[in-house]
């Protein structure tokens, strides 16, 4: 499992919720539209496993998409992602709603986004992440660019970083005597 860069470790140890953009992050940004107008997308199984691992570790996962598709609804249901917001015009407004719904603070939230409409959330969250194949204008506002591309394991990479950073904290905590590790 990947180790977290030392300068990011503290930030990542605070994270309780990972929010994900869909197009370009959970996918490579491609959209398939058939002749009846039905949209489909390609998801990476490794990313799905990353989401499952996070949830098992007690980290919440949410999805925010500017578009709306049945494929995303189905994939979210498969993975047990209940914080699902599609057809979002103003991502900041949705972000505020999620904070109210979860009771979490900016420092406890990470966001992965790849395009201009993601910038307001990326500026607000505790840990801001983008992918190497995203819009380059996002780079200056993020803390971390994944090695894996969007739609090709980027979410898995971030999931492993969060789990690894938080496991390190558990191992070091003097109060950890509940036998959970
Ligand atoms: Mg996107």
C-alpha cells in the first residue's frame, strides 16, 4: 500500500469524508451515448474496491456530478454510496449541504475534481486532489496530484493514502489501547 508524503500526512489523518467528482475522476472523462440517447460510462473496478476499503475503515464517501446519469446512480448503489448528488449546477452549494448533512468541517473533507467547476470546493476542503489527466488550471489549487489517471485507479490511490495515513496515526496514538489493531 502506498505511503503518504510526509508533508501531507497531518492533513490526510483528519479526513472523515472523501467527495468525488464523476467525469474525469471516477471515469476518464469519456461519455458513451447510444442512438437512443442513453448514456453509459466506464468505471474502474479498482476504484470501486478503494471505496469499499474506505467505508470499511469508517471513512464516508460521497459523489457530486454536474451531469446526471442512470449509470452513476447504479454504480453508487452497488458501492453503497448514499451521499450522491447528480445534475449539480452549483457544486459549492451542494458542498455546503453535505457539510450540514454530515456535520463535518472543511478540514475533515477531501475532494477530488478535475475541472473548472471543481475549483470552489477544492479551495474549501482540507485535502484537495486532482488527477494528471484533468484540466491543468486546477493544479494551482490542489494539495496533491495522483499518479494514476482519472478512471484508471486514481480513486484507489487516494483511498490507500487515506487508509495508510490513518493507520499510522492509530499505531502512534498513546490512547489506542482498545485492541483494534
Ligand atoms: Mg469532472
